[in-house]
């Protein structure tokens, strides 16, 4: 199975989140955690599937909240 890894600038672009907000959401358990790409942990990335799933969840929550309003 092939996994596409996204670096932080691409994650920010796709989600429209600032760097600080992205890391705050991770800290709060509200955003997928990054994976380590190197042994020293300096190079990290996110699985594209995790980011897509998070976006789909946000869209679903938004549309269900709008329908209830």
C-alpha cells in the first residue's frame, strides 16, 4: 500500500490553518498527529488520508450544524 506524506506547508494550505492553530489542535487531540520521518524526529509529515478524513469530518459537522439551525 502506498502512503502519501504531506509536509506542514501543504497541510496548512489544505486546511487553511495557521501553524500555531494547527499545533494547538494537535495538542488538544482535535487534529491528526504528525508522524516522524527521521530517526531524530526533526522531519515530520502527515498522512494524506488522515488529513482528508479530518476535512471530511469537519465538512460533515458543519453541514449537520447548518441543517439543525
